[in-house]
C-alpha cells in the first residue's frame, strides 16, 4: 500500500500547492485532488530507476550497455515530462486570472523535486501492474466525475492546456444574448397551439430547412420580408431534426398514455373539424415521401393535396383559392419544398462548395418567404403561423456551421 500511497501523495502535492498559492477568496475553479499525469509519471520513474539500478555495475559498463542507455534516456524523459506538465498546470492557473509567471515559476521545480525525493526509494510495481493501476484510476475518476462534476478526483493539465489554446468555435447550441434581447426564445414546441385563433382562418406553414443563422443580421433581413404583418417572432428548439417529426409535433394538441401504455394523441385538425372548420394539408411533392399518405391521414385532415414537384408559389396559389371560399372557416397546414436539400444543381450533399450552396439556398428561401408574406398580406384576417422544420442538415459542414443546431424560427403573421 505504501508503494501506491507515496506517488499518490506526491502527485497531490504537485497539483494542490500551486492552486493554494494562487487561491483568491471567492474564486470558483474546479480542481482535481491529484494529478493523473503526475501519478503516472512518478510510477514510471520508480519503475525505470529500479531497472537502471539492476543493470548498472559501473560507469564504464553504462557506456557499453545499450540497454542502460535507453533506460537512462527514458528516466530523463519522464523527469523532464514531470516538470513540463507541472509548468503547464501552473500556466493554466495563471491564465485563468491573467497573471504573469513571476516567482510562481519556482513552484513546479520545488514541488516536482520534492515529489521525486519522496518516491525515489519506493519499491516499483511491474509494468503490467502499473498499466492496470492507471486504467483503474482513470475509470474511477470518470465514474466519480459523472456523479460529482463539481469535484473531480483527478486533474489532467495537458487536456486543460489543449482546451485552453485551441481555437474557440462559436457556440451553435445556445442562442446568443443579442438574439434573446431582440426576439422570443423558447424551448417549447407548442408554438402552433399557443397562437392559433379559433375565431378565424388559420394557416400553419412549415418551411423546409429554415434554421436560425448565427448572424442575427441575416435573420433580421429574413423577417423584414414580412414587414408589418409580423405579430410575434423568435426561435424555438427542435428535439429532432426531421421534417416528419416537426409536422406531427406542430399539429399536436395533446399526448397521453392510458393504463395499458397505449398512446392517445389528439391533433389540431380534429379539434378544428369538431367546431366546423374544413381542414386541409398541402405538400408539393409525392405523398410517398416519408409515407405522408399514411400518417397525414391519421392526423385527421379532411383532405390532403399533393403536387407533382410543384413549387412553393404554386402551393401558395392553391391556398389562396381555398381561402377565397368564405362560406366556411379553414384550418390549413402546408409544408414547403423549394429549400429542401439536396438543392437543385448540387449532386453532392456534403462535398459541394459551401458558398455556392449558401447563395442558392438564400435565394430560394427568400422567394418562399416572399410568397408567404404576399399571401398573408392578401388575407389580413387569417392567422399565419410560420416555422422552420430544422436547420439545413443535408449540406456541407461549412454551410451547416452558419446555423444554430436544432433551433428554428417562428413568425406569427396577422
């Protein structure tokens, strides 16, 4: 037990001393109790030192024996690595506070020198045993971190250093504060049922591959298309990046399970049909796509219209003709197609030029949004609920990186 305890205490010494010397009241820096890399290097230093002691018979023999040369080189490398990792660890702590090295530069030499002296005469473990000990230590550290993330067992300075110096990519998972200050941001997927109006016609539009761009100015220009028709605008989060899932969740009124575990889902088309509305679903592609012929019928629309590669403009004209019927109220759901990936003219989904994809996508999306805006202005008494189904996913990575992950826009018109 002593053979394990000494290198463990020594690694804790190298880890904790610089932390305590740079500690300030009120700081909140998560810190491990011992250094995993120090622990490993100390175990190997003990192992190599013992091997070298067994091999060395005289100074002359050392120069003649290639094995001894390799051992002494390995020992030197491990000792150097110990000091190097301690130096990196110190720099990580100082960088957090934006402090210069100054006299703190003496700390790694003092702690590492003392630690080597502590373990120098400890009897070593076999190489296989050292490997098992390190594997077990890493496993325990990861398991403990999963349960107690605020207090990890081990500190791994090299990983912290790589993370510190690596280029920081823009967060695509969390909406920026600038966006939140300007628009509504919600995790809710109940946008449709939150904004439907049972006193008038409703048109629910799902815009294919319309995601929230990282550039807020780009989103501003998209919303400018709707002009004064906009009542509410913002972003909400999709759990799944699938058009089919978005169609279902946007039209869902309630979901429950009975005592036998069977699903009981009530969709908005049924709610509106029960109060005398005519319910219609429109999609410009074949009904076989995603097997819409089956699940759209189960959602409960009175009728479903499928085009044969018809454009969004053609579908908008169809909706215009439906709304022209003023003898009854209408509930209409439309999934657009023009911005569906892969875009026309690009045979490769992921290897096409990102800028060229962006240019084509922007043009097509603008046309679709203009079509919707024109339709909303023509029918000012109709409530329009416009949302994206998912961010552009079937596209080059460099293009995808211009959008937030799983965040989509919503716009309430009229």
